[in-house]
């Protein structure tokens, strides 16, 4: 790979340089090691870990996943090893990778978000925190915070004050006006915004005459939500002055390009990892071809060509 090709996809966000803008989304890539047998995960621009909470969580009982047209519904319930076990058991592996590591954090209260942040502070191998104020599958925290601009601002402000790392606010689409929440987290000190998380949905088993998921509802992801995600990214980019990271139904390079044209500085591949584990690498290759074909010296210049 030539020096010129490396520069084509190199991006800088919150004073950190990323080798490329293709990241993998929280909850779809485990803690990084799970995909290492398939390909060299160091080729990714960044790995975003599963949501980490103060204490270990078992999550919801099965069934927790159901397929839907052009997507899937999940209600995992933030199952994770807890912050102390993450530091001891998962972070040593992540430190070895030649890519950026972003730790997604969650909590059932603002105090829990802050405590998780304080436990992670100063730990080598972490480049940023992504604050999950948008999970629709937990009774406390998550979208309960992310749907209220005052709570969203307060949570991000408290995490930012406590954090030694840049802070990314991950937003929910399950709100009346996404731009109101985006401006609130910007006011709270967020260094960047990622969106969207999943959309609340339900599947009913007509034979059993009950919901297909034990949690009744779940989060819809996959290609079905991509148009919603693109529209929300477009709106948020034009409402804030901090970088926006696009998420939602990205399966290939053309999907990713829609987000970049809308103004996103990076993207995250989520459900696509389940369908095609090598999708992120194929997207990276596709973005390089696009830049070469359109004579772009860097992917960041793409939005200047958007006529919307």
C-alpha cells in the first residue's frame, strides 16, 4: 500500500488521527478479539467495544434476536463483563492492536456513567469514550436519558468533566427532534456525536400469539433503517459544530458514501458484521476506489461535492 493511498482515507477527529474512517459499531464486534480469526482487525479505523457498565450484566433472557425484513431486532440488554473485568481481561488484548480503541460506556444513572468513566481514566490503550445514552432495551439509563435534552446535556457534561479521554455522545433516533438532543450534548462538552442507535420495534409470533422477543420490544437495525439514519446525520451535521459519525444499515461502500456526502466524518458498521464479517474491509477498499475515481485527495473532501 502506497503512502498516497494511506493519506486518502486518513481522518482527524478530536485531535486524533485515524488511519481510515471505517469503524465497527458497539455491540456488533464484541471486544475485538472475536473477529481476529477472520481478518486483521488492525486494518480498521477504530474498534468500538460492547457497552461497558459498572457491574457485569447478564442481559435479557432468550429469545433476544429475531430477523426482520432487511434487518434484525435485538434486545440483548447490555450484556457485558463489567468495567473491572473489562480492564483486566479485555483491555490487554485491545492494547496490542494497531488501531484506535473506543470504549462504549452505559449506566442506569448519571452517577454510574461517571463511575465507569473514572475507572477507565488513564488506562493505556483507550482513545475515546462513546457514551451510550440511546439504548432502547434497558429500563433505566439509555434512551431514557437520550430522549431528554436536559438529562442528555447533564450526563455528557458530567462524563466530560470526569473523563481523561475525548467523549462521543451516541444518540437515539427515538426522539421528537434529533437536532435538539445533538445541540444539548454539544453544549455539554461532547467532542463528537455518533448516530443513530437502533429504532424501537416489535415482532409478534402469530402462531404463539406473543412477542418474538422476551423483552417484548427490541432495537431495529440493518439496511431497513439506513434512510432514517442518513436523514438524521444530515440534519445533525447542519445543527452542530462538532464531528458527526454515521451509523445505520451500512453494508457496503455505497452505503457508507451516503453518510460521507451527508457530512459524516466517519462511519460505523454494525449489523453488516453479522451478515458479512469482512464488510468493513470491503468498504475501506471501496472508499479508496471511489476517491481515486473521483480524484479526491482525501475522503473528507467528499461533502463539498454534495448538492443537497
